[in-house]
C-alpha cells in the first residue's frame, strides 16, 4: 500500500491554499503511522537556488494558535503548520554597554531581531545591521554586519523585499540598511535622529536612501511618505526621484499598477501603496478591560470586546491596495526569471502592530493573510523544489488565549470571538501600563518552519542568528553553529 508522503501532503495543501484560501483543509498527516521515511525524504543538503523568508512580526506560538483556531478551527491547519521541519528560535538581543561583551536583553524589538537573521550577529534595541555600542543613540560599527540580501545580490541572485509595513520599517530595513536607530526612515527623520549618519554628514543616509542605493530588484510595501521626503533639507528632489535615478523606473502605486508590471527588463520595481503602513485585511475589533466595559455599557461588540457571537469583518482592505499574497505572487513572478535564482523576504508586519493595539481581529487577519501568502510561495516551491522556504517570527507578543469564562482583573484587555467551529474564544492583552496604551513584546522563543534544500538546519532549538547561515545556503560552519556558540555579542 502506498502511504502519502510529506511531499504529497504539502502539494495538496499548497494547491488548496491558492485555490481556496480561507477554507479549512483537513489535515493529511498520516497520524498513527511512522513518518520517519517521509521526513528523511525531505532532508536535502543541496544548496538552494532560491530562498524565500517569511517573517510574521510578533507572530509567536500564541498568535499562530489563535489565528488557526479562529480561521481554520480546532482540527484545522494553517499552511505553516504543514511544513515538514519545525524548530524554535531564541531571539534575545543585546543591552548597550562598554563592550566588548554585551549583556543580554531578553525582550527586544524588531530591529535587532531582524539584524540577527540578516547578519548572523546581535545588536541593541532599535538598531539595524550595525554593531552594539555604549548607548542606543551612539552609532556602532557596520563592520562585519553584511546582510544575506546583500550577499545574494553580489552572488548574482535577484533580490526582493516585501512588507505590509512602511518598507523603511525595522523588519524590511534589517536586510537593506545599516543604521543606529530604526526611526531614521527618511532623510528628514535621519537629520533629526541620526545626524551623524546622514549623507550630508558622510554617512550611508536614511533607510529609504540606503534602500535606493542597495538596488534590490523588487521592493513592495507601504511608506510613500518616507520616500517623499527631500534628499536635502528644504530641497525638492525626493527619495522617489533618487531611486528612479538609481534604476527604480517602475514605481507602481496601486494594485492595478502592480498587476501591470510584468518584467524587470523595464527597470527595478519600487511599489509603495500607502503613505504609512498598509491597511489590515480584517476590520479592527478592540479588546477592552473589565473596567472599560463596566464604564461603557451598551458598547458595540462588533467594535469593542466582541462576544460569543462576534465574527471579524474580513473586507477592510481597499481594492486599490494589493494584498500580501498579491505582492508575494508578483515578486516571485518577477524574480524567478533570473537564471541564478533569487532571495525574497516577505513580512506580515501588522500581526505585531495590531497586537500592540489589542486589536484582535486586525491581528488574526494579518496572520491569516501571511499564511495565505505562504500558500502562494508553497505552490511555487512545489513546482521548483530547489527553493528553500523559511517561516518564522522576530519576537513573541502579548496576546494570550484564556478560558472563555475567565474575566481578567484590573486593566488587562480582553475580547471574545466566535471561531469557525462556532465556539467562543477569549483573547487577553495584559502588558499595557494603562488603558489604551500599547502592549509590549514578550520573550518566549518563536517558531521557525522550513521546506526545501537545507530546511533541516532549522530543526530543534536554534538561535535566531543561525537563520543567517541557512538563508545563505551554507552549512553551519564550525565556530558559527549553535554547538560552539561563543559568549554574548560575538
Ligand atoms: Mg516588522
Ligand atoms: Zn512591535
């Protein structure tokens, strides 16, 4: 008798994900049978031709599980659940200090965590692919902080950077910029916050300017306002103009524009579709504390706190903004024409942003949207098995599922939704310091999944910096791998 292999399982799920995203597909794992042969068949030590990295910002196991239960049901599975290899990624960052060794900071932000997989090295909060230093506002050294996307570009691979955030936000900036503070997104921002790193000061310039200089082939996301800033204080030449002169002659601004981009022969692609972050797929639904709910009787459960009968409104994104799936599909279409292969980073950014805001529907919708985009990539990987796909998160986040009858004390916000099972699920956000304030990141290790050549290297409990080696198609070298990991900051 022929047993279904992991490969056939993935083929089914990838095809299903593209054909009918949002429809729960029954899991195909052959539980109760030995999977050793199927897993062994998935192990390949070949160097991948293409690499696609998916980053769910703030997408810890809690966020993954919540999205799965809500959208696919208790017995359902997301696309990411179906990848053959899964590890856990340790993502602590560094505290500033005199060096050369730096103390760990167990709960970091998206900048040093993006630095970790981008460069294989750690740094301090707010910092992008640049070394640690004595204080957050004192620039470190860029020496040795070369990113996987720079390496891929210089190896002749096509390169792409896709995000639902401003493209100058920390996660897409990780592989594309070297700067001491993530706030320095456009030239005006850099003049204010990173004055010693502007081009006028002889530095590499703001994140937007550095991205134009990098020359990655396909850049898609939000953040038009950063690129609209003037290169010189008071000037009229913007970063958009600068990028055009650097070869970004295709600058789509709507979903239709993007659909009409068909080749890189006409120039590199800089597609920015909103002034700031892109619009979430699901309409917001705000978790609220018991204190707030008692003070606001008669609130609308479709906007605040939800109920056992509340479902998320899934039609929030305007049609002129492309979805993450559309951007991923277009990026793969354009980049895959390169004979040397390609490297692509795709970020589901607002999982984190809506988690900060205790917007439970916004958060779930962005998690599902990234999983749908993964479905697009898995369909490509099925036809092009020399492609490595890695899916991970930069750090963990606040949201927790609690018993649907539990009312958390004090200011912890909570919301209740009806899942596709028809059952209530309650989600709590408990790290804000006051009502309505931003909730914070958390420190639990995050998931990392992979399929394709070298995917087995993410198996087990790995360090976030180990992902750098896997992205480069390198077997972990002696002295870099986890088994010989040196002290902090090395
Ligand atoms: Mg991010
Ligand atoms: Zn965050």
